[in-house]
């Protein structure tokens, strides 16, 4: 959880957006559900999967319940 978002090699504009929102490390985003993460401007599926993997979540969005 101490992984910095910059170490995940996210797109530069998404990294800037996350820094403006106050997220510096992956652990800062622990409380956000997947839906809220994907609503962040610039957050695409590829970047979401990187963050979800770093958080220890299942990044597979294709599961239907």
C-alpha cells in the first residue's frame, strides 16, 4: 500500500489529476469503490487495472452478478 502512484506508470494527465485530488500513494485510494475510481477524469480501464492490482483487488470488470 506504500506504492506511489508515480511508480505505476500511469498516464501523465491522470497522475496530475490524482495529485490534485490529494492522492499520492495507492493506499490513499483504498476507500474508493471501483465506480468512483472510474469516474475520475482521465481514468481508463488500463490505469484502473494497475491501481486495483496494487490495492490487491480483483481488477476484472467483466464479472456480472
